[in-house]
C-alpha cells in the first residue's frame, strides 16, 4: 500500500485529494494548521476505508515545525511515495504601490518557503529508497502575470521554476517532480484572498462554471499513478469558460 503526504489537507484541493486517494486505498499523512479539521478528516477516512491516516498539525512556514514533523515519522511512515505540496494562498489583490507587506510575507513564506522546506526534508527519505514523486501546486498565475497579482504571481512562477530545477537535481535518484497549475477553482481561495469577504469571493465565480476541488484531485491522482517510466511534468488546467487570467466567458441574465 502506498503513502501520500498532503500539505494543506484541511480544505480545497488538499482535502479533495486526501478523499480520492483514500478511496483508492492509499495511506495518508495529512497536514495543516487546523487541528480540529485534521482530526475530523482522519476519523472520516479511517472509518470509511481500510487505510491508515497520520495527522500532523504544523505550519509549513515554520522551518523548525517542518523539521520536527518529518523527523517524528517512524517505521513505514517514512516511506512516502508522493509528496503533494498543496499548502498555499493568495493574500489580497491590488497594485504593487498599495501592497501590504504582511500579505507579501505570508504568500512568500507559504507558497515558496513552505514548499521548499517540505521538499528539503522529504526528498532525503525518497532518495534513501531511490524512488518517489513530488507534486507541487502552482497556478495559472505561474504562467502569466496580471494586474493586482504581482507578488502572488511571483510566488507561483517561483514554484514552477523550483520544480523544474529540482527535477534535474532528483533525476539520478529516480524521483519524479511534477507541477499542477489550476485556473479559477471554487474553493476557499478567493475567500482567503479577500480576507473573508464572501460577497467579493462569490463574485469571482459568477456567470460560469469554475473548476471544483475534485477536478484537481482527479488530475493529481492521474499524475501519481502513471507507470515508473512516465513522469507528467505539468498539468495546466482551466475551466472551459476561462482562457486566461483575465478573460472568462460569463453568461449574463
């Protein structure tokens, strides 16, 4: 039975991916900052499927917490077949000259530093087994820049660049590195970006069918279950109604 470690498993893509892999009888290491949600998800999945689930509550932005969490793994839990670096967010949106430093730091610390902390700590476990797969969640914002997205776009461009370089680094160790770049998806993303303003968040998805978390989970499962000789380098996935970050076909009443 294989094992996947998922960061940011308490909502959105991470939660949907955990549920899908559980259905296919993978063991899970689920991580996040919201302990109550982790415990609830663990109970739900272990009750429904013949799998083992390990919950680790920590913040990927905190290097010492990351180190302690990975160092705490014992026995077969060290045998991580897939690391899904899903934890990430957009904080605010607006022109660079009006940006908030705390938003920028939160995005950089989570989207870039948290991701590389996890890669740094988990990759040696994979190297010891001479196999593994790291899947990093980027974004449409990692392919193009748009007004008001400045630092967020920068972090997701960084995810793609780090992933491509790491693919070269880990190639001799038979470790795959992949990226999934979603477009507009109806998760907590916009609610977080707009600091809990549900009206603003809902308006982002009005007039068209955005992606669902399950759509992304399906693509991640496809990437993770290819034969050993196949590496899906990147999936760039948009809703049918979206062509670019700023061009979406919306139905009007």
